[in-house]
């Protein structure tokens, strides 16, 4: 299928849909200036201090690192928290919202990103499902309770050269143990999934009300295929956008081997011109 034919098919699906499901991985944030941590070298470009220690993303996104070196762990997560707070969502988020505004059931989101960018861009909070949790929420590292609370009151001060937290560690308000982000880490048996489970329940209820969903999948890789698998379970009309892993069977959707913002603009221009 040619690019022109794929564009025509994708635009037809967008016109016929009564609801837009946006599914997204780390590649969605790249156009906003966020790193996607692809490979050790990519990760170390963002965190050169960790190259010296030969610590990878998998090492840092691990509850054992929080136990062994909480200041280092919170240096990493504190830096990310500050980054996500100050980052503005790129134009592509608003293109998606505009498409959804013309559909009877609007939009819902399923994302593996923990950055909160969809909510920041104005997507309905009650229709965003974050399958790996959110950096903007905290829980007790000792799981003394299943409570989850906002990280809004925590203002991390980080030594970016050493990737270490300089101010006091956040603590659980119930037992005083070190708090941690409410994020699913690698080898993580202590993540409290209640918030995500409630989000996914609301998303499934929304999907039950949509008769002709179209899925726009953005920057979701194959290494951890949770988002890609979810996209294909929901609909046979998947618009997959990924500069490296755009492949999809023709009976499941169409793929565009380019970045999120560029492709959304192209689709939007085609949609407006037809």
C-alpha cells in the first residue's frame, strides 16, 4: 500500500469513527523534547552521571535501587518529575483533541507513559489510563498502606551532575518510610495498582459505549508491547505511528514510519483538505 493510499484510509477511518482511542508510548513525548531512553547510550546521554556507574534505565527503574541508594534513586526520579512538570505538550496533542471534539464519544487514552502529558494537554483525566502508573503520584515503599497520594507538594532539588537528591527524601505520611513514585518498575512486587485499575475500568466502560472506534497509536515500541497489543485488541482500525516500528498487518491497520508530530500534522492537513 502506498503512503497516499494509507493516508486516504486513515482519514476515512477518522471521519467514520464515533470515538478516538489514543494509545501512546515514550515516542509520543519526543517532539516535546522528552527523552525516550532507547538503549543504554540514549539513556546515558540524558544521565551521564549514571554512565560512570554503568547503571542502565532498567537498573534505575528498579525498587532495589531505591532501597540501596534512595538519594540516587530520587535523583533520577526527581529530575524526571521536574522535567515533566516544566515540559509543554507538543501541538500533536491538540490535533488529537480537535479530531475527538468532532466525534460523538470524544477521546480516551491508554498510555505507558508516566509523565502526565495528556492531562496537561487537556484530555479528560477520567478517561486517561496510565498502565504503568504516574510519576505525579506517590506510595509507601514499604507498602504499609495501599494509599496513593499526590506528589505535588514535593519539590525535588537535584544535583544533575551526580544525579542525586539534595533535599530531604519524601516520606510516607502514614509510617515515615521513604516514599516512592506510584510507577510500575522492573521486578516490582510492591507497586500499588489500584489507581491504574480504576482508570482501566473507566476506559473499558467508555469502549463499551463506542461502536466505531479508531485507534491512533503513537511511539509505542515492541520491547514492551503492552500498548501495541492493547491497540490491536480494541479495533481493526489502528493508525500506527512509529519511526522505527511501524509494521502492522493490513487487516489490523495502517502504519506510518515517521514521528508523532509530523504524521499528525500530515493527517490533519489531509483531513482538512478532503
